[in-house]
C-alpha cells in the first residue's frame, strides 16, 4: 500500500520486460491491479516475447512493485526472466492496459489449460452469483486454453468458443481492465455460453437438470460418459464395487488401475497418503493425476486398482467436475473414455459411437474440443515430482533451454507413449502425450500435432529428427519427408532429454534403462551406459545381451524372458522354478528354436520381466510395464542387501552380468527366501549395478555427472536408491523434472541433438 513518506521522493520511470508463460494466464490484470494498489502510473502490454511494462512513481514503491511482481504473479504464470531499464519520465494519468503489440508472424503463445481458480470455484458454488452452478465458468487466470485453440492469434475468434456470442454482461467484464475476466477469451455465462445436455445411448435428450440427473445416476451405480476438457471420461461411483466391476468388464480393461477424482484435498487424504509435495501437485494449476500410496480401509471398490498399492488421484479441474463431485457427494472413478487402450474419445459423435456399449448416459455439452489431451500423470519420487505422462495442464508449455538452438527442428519421437517436439530459439515445444502410434487415430493425432504446434508457435523446421528403428511409424513418416533428416539413437535421445530437462549440454555419463530401443549394432538396447553430449555418444557399457524368445511376444509374456535368462544362467542345465515348471512344455522349444526369432537384447526392462516371472509375480502382462510395476510393489520398502553383480571388461567397454544376478535370484528361490525380500534384493542389486557402471564410466571418461533416463526410472525405489548411492559416491546426478523419463521424453532429446549435429 502507498505510504505518505514516498510523496516527497523524486519519481522515476522503469521499463520492465517479463518473459516466460505470461500471456493468457491473467498476467496483465494482475500487473494492473498491483500498479494501482501502489499508486503507480504507466502501462502494460503483451508483445511478441512476453509482457512489457512501463511504470512510474516513487522509488520505494517501484521497488515494492518489482519485488512483488514475480512473487504474486497468477498461479499459471511462469516468470522466466525480468529485465529492468530506466526510462525518461512521462505524463500518464493512470495505469492502463494497452493494446497488444503484434509483430509479424508472432502472437500471444497459447498456454496449457488451467484448472479452475479459487475465485471461480467459489462463484459456481455461490447461490447468489450470476454463474451459480454454471459449468463453463472461467476467468483470465483459469479455464480452457490449449484444448480449445484452433489457430493464432489466440483470441476468441480462433477458439471453439467462437460459436458463442458474448452477452452484454460478459462483454462488459471482458472489456474492463479492473475485472478478473478482462480479456478472458473463453468468458461465458448461463445467458450466452455453452450448455450441458444429458442423453442416452440413442442420443435422446433426458429432461430435467442434466447435472443433477447425471449425479443421481452415478450415485445409483450407472456409468456416465462425461465430456471434459481434453476428451470424454467415464465416471462411476468409486465405492460401488458392482459399478466399478461393470465398467472394467465393459471397457475390456483387465487390471490397469483406474484414476479417482476426489472433491478436494481433505477427501483425497482419506483415500491416499498425501505429503506436502503431493498436496502441492494435487492442488496445482496443472491438476495431474498423482500416483499415491493407497490408504487401507479407504472404502474404495476393490476393482478400482486391483492388487495395487498405489492409486491415481486427482482433484476437479473444471467447474463441471467441481459441481459433479459436489452433487455426487463421494469420490468417483474418472477414467478415459475409450475401450482398452484406444485413444480417448473427444468428438461428440465418436463418443456416442465408441462408448455405446460402455456408458449408460452421456453428460455432454456444445463447446467442442479441438485438441484431444489425456490427463497428465505424476508421481513423487525421491522427494520430487516426476512426470509419467505429460499432457493436459502441461502441454504446450515450452521447455525453455539456457542456450539458443542453431536451427528449428521437428522431432518425431518414438512409437509407444509418443510425443513430438518442435523447437526453435530457446524453446522446445513438446507435444502432449499422443499414445501408441499403431492406433490409426493416434497416428492421425501425431500428424495433427505436428501441423498444429508448428502453426501455433511459428516453427518451420529445417531439420527432422527421428528414431533409428526402421519399423516405427514415426521413423517411416519422417523418411517420407524431403527435408534434412537426422536419425538419433534411442538411448542417446533419452540421455539428451535428461540433459535438456536440466538445462545442461553435457558431456555426461548417461544411464538409459528402458524396455527396448534400436541399437546401432543390430541388437535391441535398453540397459545402456553412454558417455554423451548433445552432439554424440559412445556406448561404454551395457547389460550383457540375452535372446528375447519370440521377439515382441516376450514383451507380453515375461515368462519367456525368465526362460532365456535361466537358460543363460545355468547354461541349459537350469532347474525348474515356478514359472518354468508351468511352461515346461514350450520351454525348450522357445529357447532352442527361438533362433532367428530371438533377437538379442540388453534391456533392463526385460531383466525386470525375467525376475517378475521367476518370482511368480506374473507370466503374462495386460499392459506395458506391468511386471516391473508389480515387482516394485512386491519389494515395497523392505530393507535388503544386494546380490553381487559382476562387471566384465569386454573390448573397450564393460558388460553387467544379468545372468549371474538371475543365478543369485534362483538360489534364493530354492533356499525358500521370501519373494518380497528377493524382489527388494533385486532392486538393490540394480542400484548397485548402476553405481558400478558409473564408476567404470568415470574411470574411463573422468566425468562425474550422471544423467538417469529411460522408462525403468519410473520405478521409485530404484531411482531413489540410485540417486542416494550415486550421491554417496561423489557423482552429480541429473534426473528428469519437466518431462517423463519414459519414451514421452524421447522427442525432446531428438530435437536438441538434431539441432546440434545437423
Ligand atoms: Zn478463474
Ligand atoms: Zn454472458
Ligand atoms: Fe525408451
């Protein structure tokens, strides 16, 4: 607040540039309010690179302005840089919001969708407010952005809100700089905005209040398809076992856990263990699904997350979700609207069609979704958030790099958990999670994302980066283009992604552990120690290769990897262990006749599979990574000592002896050691193997920075232990922060490598 002693000070005028995510997040109304509260004059405008402010007044009030500017910025804003100049005094009457400066080819960046802010949440629950129970309430600090943006410049006409003409009241709020809806492009109210509709499988509209009827249906155990921000979800009462089981069987989803939406933090705390980091994630503007430890006796149906110690929980992120949760009065399962692992339905006609045999009712509305986005998924690992799936709420926020890319790049990513990345200057625009490219619709989303992001962010690629795997659809697509191509090895891309994520360029010891990636020697890699920078890499070590009997069949059937590893470990004289005994009929054939159909792999993910099968965790999986996830859960927090793991020097590199590790596991099984303890010992062993490999790589390279990447590092126990042990050995550890360690980050790595080497 203004204080009287300022009055005598000689006024000054500052020019302030703010860069980062500062457009479309309510930044100008915030600056306007802050300046006015300090009795300063001047102006704020959006320009090509951010927000430009001129502010004039007494020096100590200006100092307070500068201090509060980054601290009190709207929650969805990301202030990256603030630069300040002194300007000559000017003659302003007040502080105003000026017209945007639009330079050629450059306009306000489209931001991610922003969860409903507290003011809007209160408003929709306030019976005296104009927007009471209005599910499409938003303001300049919250609401849909990326999912409704059709084109640039980002204004209402270029969004799917163009179909709705503002009423007089909304138009006044939109035009008033003092209103928190000033220039809120998706502004709407019950008089002028989108409306809800409830219909049945035949498209017949049901009478009455759609929201109240949908909530009643959910309470009564029905399955309701709900149109959200990025697509349709399926909602069902989370405490109703019959309803959840019905959803599971209709969706053909055998075991993969469902996410649950709780009304608020207090409700979430009754379901899962919520620490401070988790609470921040749950209530943040991105509102991801947060994977947290299930509380026993939480009252949820057993079918929500069968046999799973972890539960994905999220809080409402649109007024529709707030209102629905409020009226249902209990947590709901809110899972993507699709069958099995197809892409999520997002157009009304396809939702009616594709969810016909799953949903009982459809709670829909007339605002269309332009870009399909899934919910994001985050886990807290070693005291920090780690993205598992980066989509709604995060995309298309750029990954800002502390260096300037020499050329604009399009990176096409991998195949599963596909993303693309367009990068220019200091910004890498990583797309939302697209899914498995083998689905026709996902592939369509892949080409759409390339075109859309290129247009929204004005990126004209000079180079196209792709994986080396010739069968990836992303590789084939890239190779059909005429432009300059750069093939980037999969694990080099993983390590580069981790470097970019941390704003570093290397060189570094890269540890890339994942399911599979195409190597440069014709084998399938996935347990790799690289010495790498953005331009190049050397493979200094890896897990010793084993055959993968039946090729990709081994991914779905972990017992095949157990067979291969036991065979290797005991050189054909293997002993019958649980899984082995069950599959003894096909065992020999698989191992011996595998031959050409048993590509060699050094994958760490496949080693997890082998151990999971040997411990009878499972011999078949119904979703990717399931065996490893369950093995991690089996190990829990049980303290354990590692098995010794041999590091052999081979040629000018080293090999980690996975078969020796399997011999130790088998000996423990025979000795009757508990399965959980064996699983725990396996995790400890792998952490030790990482440390051992890094020591060998350090001796050779003199480097002490280690980048950990690849899908295996989604394993919290392994990552936490590896970080702790590497720290203890004097390594400096880089882990993922802004992008997932899995293949969802590969396109970012490809982009920074291709920009450097092309
Ligand atoms: Zn709001
Ligand atoms: Zn209105
Ligand atoms: Fe990978």
